[in-house]
């Protein structure tokens, strides 16, 4: 057919452009993509305003732009892979999108650690298993910089701002010694700016903070999970555990921090559900992971930090992909 066209004399008269049916266009585009880019000649009211030379020049420009884009991707790929290889030496990395070279499509199981030098020893201590417990310490090691108001501790370092989503979990063993009342707190997990770490006994009411708390709720008359964003209450999930003396439960939560998408996701690992996705997170300054346990007169809490290879990434991966999309 090509040879026939070449041997046929070009007619002198103007031939109007063909009109194509758009049905199955997506399939046509998919098939055509194996040959190269789809280039469209744009017709205006006067079809003669664009000459064939103009059209060819336009196609050449678009082709050049496509080549430059391809070269840019290929140039970035080694840098991204070097970044991922470096990350892989420090923590477990999961691929969110197969074949991706964009670091925002990978998930780091960040190797967070409790900052042992910042524990508020008047409220909490670390037990022999490495868990944080809501009981004051029997010893008082000498050291500056310990938290004096916050009932817990922070991580040793703030979260890196490298465009790669980060994930960690906390597993909490909770036992009620007697029923809670008012807004008694059990635990808190979240992130905040450096200056907010010790501004109060918890970060839920603070600016530049994003967290989830488990506490007694006066609205529902029971123990709820509450999501907070920059000091404002945004969500309440009731029936976390019975508010009765002797009630014992294990609460397991996951947190995703994504500075590229400016999102934080809270996951209930046991229920295999996303509790909440916070958008428009202020990532202009580094954020510190925070861990709090409360009210030793009413409840016994031990919080274990689950990170790196200790995380079993099963249904959580699919939940995270959906929450970040």
C-alpha cells in the first residue's frame, strides 16, 4: 500500500482531513504506542494557514522534546537507584508501583528508635524488652534534654525529607485497672515539629502536629480512636475496647509519612483498615515521630516500636497504595 501511494500522483485539489470515530481509541493508542508517539495535525478554520513544512517542523520539535524527556528520565534513573540502594542498606524497602524509578513509588520501613535520652522518667520508663511503659522510672539517670511535660519520648532523629514514603508501627498491650472517664488518654502516636515535642503532655492540641490518640470519649461514652490535625479534632472512631475494669487488648497501628504528597496515613493493622488520611500536611520543616503512654492510675500500657524487617507487609501495602493515590 505504501508503494502504491508513492507511485500515485498527488491530486491538485485540496483533500479535507479524515474524520475518525473515537470508539476504541484507547486500544488504538495502546497498539500505536509500540511504534512511537502519536502526533496530531491541528486544523483551524483555514486549513491552508499551516503548510506541510510547518507541520513537519512541528513534528520534529515534538520528537525532539520527547527525546529530551527520555534522556532526562534515563539521567535521573541512576540517581534514584543509588538513593534506593543506599536506603536498602539501612531499612526494608517495598515497591508500591512495579517498575517505577520515582522514589515516591517506594515505601521505606524506617528504622526508628526511641530516644532513650529524652524519656520523661517521671511518667514512663523502658522495660527489659525494650517497650515503653506508662510507669515512672525507679532510677533517674543524669542527663540534660529530657522531656519534662510530654508523657513519653520522641525518635532519635526527625523524619528525612527525601520524597520517599516512610512507614512504621506501634504495638500496644493495654489493660484497664478501672474504667476511664472524661477524656483520659491511653496512648498517642504521631509527628510534630521540634518545638512542639515538649510543649504539653500530648501533641494532639498543638500546631504543626498530626497524631492519633486512644482515649475515653465524652461524646460516645466509651474508648475511641481520635485523629488530630494541627490541634483540631478531625475524626472519632468508637468501640476501640470495652471501658471496664480488667479489659485487656492489643492495639496495633501503622503510620505512613509522605512528604512528597504531603500526606500522613493512620492504619489499624489488626482491623486491616485505613483509619484516616490527612492531606496538606505542612512538611516545610522536619517532623519528629512521637510516642506517648498515659494515666498509670487507671490503665497499664506498654508500647513496642515495630520497624524495618519486623514489619510484615501484607494487606497493609495495598491499603497504603490506595490511601496515597
